[in-house]
């Protein structure tokens, strides 16, 4: 695989430089919080400007930050970001989307086995 140790997507959140990455621990935490909802649906809903979307966004950021921030701090930071224009909701949402992609290493051409030609007739 091209990148077996992804480093995460850099994002400045709550005044700290962080790296968002969906590890098994993060996904497990999110599934524990929302057992009936897939990670993909959570991320899709977090991209919407609804109360449910905001609650999913807070839970996702909470899990991605490893529980270092309280949900109240996350909510306050998101509110501050929206008011000041620094690190807008769209920036945080984009970092989450990129983190999901970054978390799934994609094989490059060197990883594919060479095929033998069956046209030697």
C-alpha cells in the first residue's frame, strides 16, 4: 500500500494544531455513541446545517480529538470559529471528510500483482 501509516489531516481546532484520523479506536468510539448509525451516515449528517448535524459534528470532533476536549469546549470553539470566520465549520467538515479518505490507504500501481498474458496461443 502506498501509505501504511497515515498521519492524519492537519487542522487547527480550539487554538491547537491537531491531526484528524479515523483510527479503529475513533470509529469504535463513534459506533459506541451511535450504535445504529454508520460512520458514513454520521459524516454525511455532520455536513448539514441542522441540529442533528451539529450534534454529530461535535461527537465526531470529540472522538477525533481523543476525548481531550469536552463537548462543551468543542461547541464553544465551533461557535467562536463561526463568529470570527477562523476555522469555519466548512473547514472542520472538510478536514473530517479528508480524514476519512486519509484513513483508507489506497494501493498504488506497484502493489498490484502483474498479470500474465493469456494471448500466447
